[in-house]
């Protein structure tokens, strides 16, 4: 069986670390010609997704070098953690600018080139926070809901030109961004209770999902928000453990309906 992305031309934003870096490596291993785009790190193109001009420059550079662009993966993202009463306006603006507006700028620029060459695939990295509300992350949650909505809108608008647009909604993925969560052993132990599969995700888990959505294996998949969360959203229990859940159900469950 051949490699899934043989000779596909790919641009990945947020490529310097974490999920984006893993996607670059995974796609390269599947035969893609991948260009990384980030504000820092060891990437081919340095630039800021908040700037439409810099995004246009990056896409033009890829098309000039490769002749076309087949796949875009929007992985650049930031998050805030704070009190909704005190979050500063500039912090709100920055999270929205990177996560939502930056995703739009990249999708728009890439889609223009994809239309010229007969189509392509766009994969946006959203979050489970794009499907539910996350505490103490108002800007992040709003931005990721926006990415999911944008993905669905673009899936409809771009399909006539042969462009598929899908999103991935990762749960807790262990990356440099989330590593501070794992300082306490109790946090990781708690994942065994709240995540049905009993662990945090890895960048490879997300990269595998991105590979599927970028490849011809998902040729009839368009406009989805695919959760990659070990089942975390499948059941948000009121109880903190299996034993507590059993007690909760035993005392409160009815036989009606």
C-alpha cells in the first residue's frame, strides 16, 4: 500500500512545536511535501497568522516553490486562563486574533489557490472547548467555537470547488503548552477517572486524525468536528470516581422511562 499523502503539497501553521510539529513529521512520513509556518522555531517560513499579509506571503511562497497547495492544516493557537471578571481586553483580542481570525486568514488564502488547481483539503485544529464551555477560558472557548462554526460554513461554501474543510477537537493533549498540568502526579491519576481511556492524548493521536482528514481516505467527509479526546465528552459524569458514580446512581436512579 502506498503512502497516504504521496507528493501532496502541505502547509502547516503552528509547526514549530506540539501538535503542529507532530503533524509535519507524520505527513512527511506519508510522502507529503510539507512546509511549516510559525512565528518561531525551526520552520521553513516565519510569520504570524494574525497578519493577512504574512499569511498571503507564506501561501505564495509555497505555491511558487511547489506549483500548488493541496492541504492546509491550521494548528497555530494560544490560550488564556483567567477570571472572566478581570481578563484584559488585549488578551481577549490576541486569543481571538490567533485562534479564529488567523485560521480564517489561512483558510481564505489557501482556498484561493486550491480553487485554481482543482481542490484540496483543509484541517482546522479546534478543541473540545469548541463544543462545550471550559471554565476560566472565555476567549479560548469562544475562539474554538468560532473555528468549529467557520469550518462548517467553509465546508459548504468551498465544496463546489473541490475543497473539503474539517476540524479536529482534541481533548487534553500532552504538549509543551499543557506540560505544567502534569507537575502533580494527582493530575495524571485523575485522568484515569475522567477520561474513559484513562490517559492524556499525545500529539500523535491528533496527527493520525489529521492524516485521515487530509487524505483521500476521507473523500466524502466534509464539515465535521472530530473529537480526539479518549471519550472525555462521551460522558461528563457528576461523580468523581467509579465508586462514587455507583453510589450516586444507586441512590437516585429511577425505573421510569
